[in-house]
């Protein structure tokens, strides 16, 4: 019996892989991404660690690891970047069929790596690329993110998991380990002895495509190797939980390798100045949920809801905005007529919150809104 089986909270929940671009994609739950990031953080060179801290504005890699999930509600075009549709029967990666126009996790990792390494990239673009990389390298190591058996990455393969109805995707999303009872610190502590015994330098070798095909082989050899009547019980779990452990370790080691390489020539002076302490762009807002701050960006539209609320949508029109200033049933004269802010660069002060996955600040006073020069 696997030693951490009974009573586990969801750790990895890696979903959304191998679904068509039009289908919704769910992603690794926060704990799995945070553990991958923490493993990577411990393997950064001092130079890279300093660069990461500066680019993220002091935010930890673990906290940054969930940003790509947080902004999916606002930027739905990013959903296709969390997986790649490599047919289960394929023996090699064919980008034309599996990653049209580079719109898949493999293409996204290569693009974000270039942005991160480019000294001409803006500080905002670099921070966004780094947050995506931290997340996508984790996603790449779940087998059903990189394989498809004509079943939307296992979503359409129905199974019985310990006597309850499920599907193969959900099982690999986290049901395999949901009963083991460890929090983030305990799971990391569980993995550390394994890190000490493995050839981590060997894991650093290879390309992003080779890492994806490694997960693809795991899907063939393990994930889709189902028992009669698709009854998944202890034997299936015991066989595959160690595979999950190893995937998390590899993801952390390889993330550190990618960042050490991409930021080897990073020079702090090469990046444009930050907006200022406690000031974030609209694209960064979701990563700072829970903070009192100012969010700055261009108001694309001013929307009035049927309930009488008014929303300043930044970055794009509803429902694809990057951030919103929410004026709930405004009564103050200066908050009832804000249409003139459309097209202007505006800052909004207050507590950044996530509402249905979208970043917003609730505006209660006129002084929270500042028109920027």
C-alpha cells in the first residue's frame, strides 16, 4: 500500500490536457503547482534567484505558480496553452497537427522562454512570461496534458474509482492522491528524500518536446492501462502514485533548468523601471489578489449591468477584461457618470479581489480612481 493513501487533500489536480481548443480546460490545483515551484526555487543559481525576485516584484515562485489559472476567466485565449493534443497512437510529435500556429503548451513554453531571456522585453512582459513558465512546466508533466485518445484527454473515458463514478481525467487530476492527507509542507518533505537519491542532472537533459513525449509514453504505459470493467482500485493507485511523485520532481528540476538558462544573462538595469511599490499593471492584478494596491491600465469599456452596477473594464471588453473596477450601485455623483474614462489610462486603488476568477477592486469612493497622465 502506498504510504500516504487515506485522507489526502487534492494536490495535483492536473486537468485540461488534450482537450480541443474550444473545450474548457481545468488546470493543476494550487498545491501541485506550488510544490513544483518550491522544488525549482531550491535549485536556482543565486543570480537566477535574484532575477526571479526582481521580475516578480518580490512575489514567491509558489505564489506566482497559480497566476495562469487565475487569469483564465479574463484571458480565455490562454486555455489552449495549457495542453497539447498528441494522439495516443502517435510515435512522434507533429506540430502541424498537434500545435497549430504554436497554440499549445509546447509552443507557449518556447515563446515565454524567449521573452524571458530577451533583454528588450518590458518588465511587464517578462513577469508575465515568467509566471506562465512556472505554471506551464508543471502542466507539461501531467500525462493527460500531453496525450489524447479521442476522449478529450480522458474526460470521456468513464471509470469507477474506488466504487464511485469518475473519468480517467479526473483520476489523474488528483483523485489518485486525494486521500493521502498531506498539506504542501508534508508533501514536499515526502519528496525531498527521493530528490536526494535520483540523478537530477539526467532529468535536466532533453528538450520540451522530449519531455512532452515522455509524459505521452506514461499515458500509454500507465494512465490508459485500465483493468477489466475500468474498476480502478488499490492496485491501480499503488502502481501510479509513484509516477505522480516522479513527475512532480522532474517538473521542479526542469523548471529550474529552464529559468537558470533563460536568465543567465539577465541584468537588473536592462529592465524598465517598475510602476512603483504597490502599483501593478492590469495584467498583473490577479497575481496580487488580497493586497491593497493600485492597478493601472487603459479602460477599454464602461459597462452598466441590469442590477445597476458599473464596471470599468481594463485591457479588453467584457468578458475578456484583464481587470475591473466594480462600482456597485453607485450613489456618489462622481461615480455615476464614468463613461468619459473609456480609452484613458486610469489607476484604481483598493483591495484586489478575485470574483469568479477575475481580478477586481470594488470602488466606493471617488478618490479611489485616478486618471493617469
